[in-house]
C-alpha cells in the first residue's frame, strides 16, 4: 500500500466519525436496555418461583440462540407486519439490546449464585425481607462481581453495532461504503481506519470498566466462600 | 389534500446510478430520474438508503413504496414484486488485470477463477454459462472487494455491469482493463409492491415517457455516464436547486449537461 493513500483518507475521517457516533448511540441504547432487562431476568431466574424462572430461561434461550442479523430482520420487518412501524435505529436497539440482555442475564446469574447463601440467611435473620435482602445485600455484591464478565459483553456488543446497516442504519460501515463507492482505491485504508476507531473505543471502554472494578473492590471480600 | 408521498428505497453506493457525494448528498441517475418524475407526476418522494438485499423484503413488508437501485428485471423477482417497464439496458463487462492479454474466450476456459458480486446478474451469468466450461465462480459481497482480489492475482477476471466497470477502470488507471462485454440482454426496472396496490407504475411510465419527450432523459445520461464523479458532484451542486426548488426538470438537466461539457 502506497503511503500517499493515507493523505487521501484524512479528509474522509470526519465522515467516518459521524457514522461512528451512530455506533456509539446504538451501543448506549442497547447496553442500557440489556443491563436493565438482563438484571431483572437474572433475578427472576435465580429467585422467582419455578414457572416464572422457566419463562426467563426460555427468554434467554431464544435470544442467545437466534443469530443477531436474523433478530434485526425480525424486529425491523416483523414488527411492521403487526402495524408497528419502528424506525431502523429503534429496531436495532431493541433487537441487539434484548439479545445482549440474555447474555448479560447469564453473567449476573452466575454472580448472584456465587454470593454465599449464608449472607441471605444472615440478612433475613437481621429482619430484612426477602426482597430487601436481595436488593441491599446480594445485588450490590453481585454487580461488583459481574464487572469482569460485563466488560467482555461491552466489547462484543460494541462491534455488533456494525450489523445495524443490515436494516438500513447509516453507521460507520455504511459511511465507509459511501466513501468506497466513489474511491475504490481507498477500500483497504478506509477499513483500517474503521478498525482503529473500534480498537480505541474498546480500549477506552475496558479501561474505564477496569478502573470501576478496582474502585469498587472491597478489600478482603474477594474470593471468600 | 396534499400530494401523495412515496418512500423510495435505494442502495446508494453504486455510482453512477446512485451514490453519496463527498458532502453527503444523494445523487445519481436513478435518483434524479425519480425526483424528476415526482415533479412531473405530482407526488413527493422520500429517499431512504437501504441495503440492496433488503429492498425487496422491505417493499414486501410495506417499509417502502418504490425500489430504484439498478434492479435487473428477473422472473424470480417478478414473483414477489412488480416491475416497471425496462428503463435501462445493461450488459456485463469482463474486467481483467491490465496487460494480462486475456480475451473473453481465454477467460471462459477451464481452470479460470472469475469473480462476481453475490446475487448479481454477473454471478448468475458465470454460474449458468461459464461454470459448465470449467470456470470456477468466486463470489464477493461487494465489487471493490473483487477488484482487490483481482489486483492481488487471486482471480483472473471479474464480471460486473458495464457502467460500474468503466468507472473502476478509470479509478484504477493502468491496473485493470475491460477484456470484453458480454451481451446478457439485462434490463433494469423500477419496482413496487406486487400488483401495484398504490397505482404507482402508471405514474412512473408516464413520467419516464415525458422525460424522454422533453429530452431530459438523454441529457441526464450524458451528464451521468462519462464524466468523473467529482465533476458530476460539483455540477450537481450548482444545478440541483433548479430541480428541487424551481421544480423544472428540463432546465435542471440542461444545466447539468452544460456544466459537464468540456
């Protein structure tokens, strides 16, 4: 690759960044949705009565078992069949967010189950109700333990946002294809640039999660059973 | 009552039929034709960029009204959507590395690796006509990827529509060339939902006929097929207000063609 191609890529970087902002918006939307639904699903799986727990397991089974691109099509084209005209962006947040919630539920479920049962009994002995015991005693510890697994999910869904072009969301890969369509010779350099953007964001994101993990660590508590 | 509004779906990354300018505007032959027809026939359009493979599903699902994206008319597609009359003849060009000395007969011979974009007429052509001769078909998601592999020597030739191929040859000056053109009798049509429930096709047909009568059609062809994309973009920017604001297709096409004449 000729070095001069990089000077040709430079003017296109703002356009790529405009697309990348859409990926970040998708990420924020889907990961918040996934977090909220994921925590609730995990709580239900671990603590709710059996029939409800089974329903939650079926939910995670479905969203972990269907390919993401299929979920995107189901939400975008499928919902409109029922007279719900969702925008491509919203359909992408829903499809990718619910899928992520199923994975996040697994992370949280493992964390809930790793909190020794004695803590629950101790909380109940102190007079806290079952719900309060979960919210004030188990949940904070479990969330802290989940951070490592969660950083993995973060890196994974960040890259999944590029799939949203499949239903017409103009994100960074689409901006790249606009540029490529009029400058065939820039195909490779443009994708290298996109790769760098994702690498930087993954690095910064994981760094932030790592810092949070260290900050929230309670000395002496880790590894106890 | 306002004018009806139709959502036009197009995969806007296929110059010169449709592409996004450096400044982010949607332009191209298909799109300007749609804009001009909308003015002549009194409807409004909303252009929506959609992946090529998703356009037909989107129209079936009611997420769009018109597909304008260089669609080849095929019996298979006509089972699920309705086509307009053909508006464009497009044959397939065979692109090879410059200086390779390959001609059409040499490409269509045993042991050759020939690339094409997945789902396009080029790949169907290779499959039907050349694979029985011993050619191996290599499919790519996009045309530029195929060119990269051609340049890298991993394939011997690429089959793609004539106009994008010409554009590729201009961009890769001296590196690739057109070995020949295969007459596939391929024609493009606009498409709408099966059975045309909104009665859009008659409007498209009247619009195309009017554009041809007025001379707009030929001027647009002159403007879009030949000049470099950069030149078309600056001419488009100068003239487009005549179409969108003054709503005068003829003066617009004259302006565009005049700007691009040497």
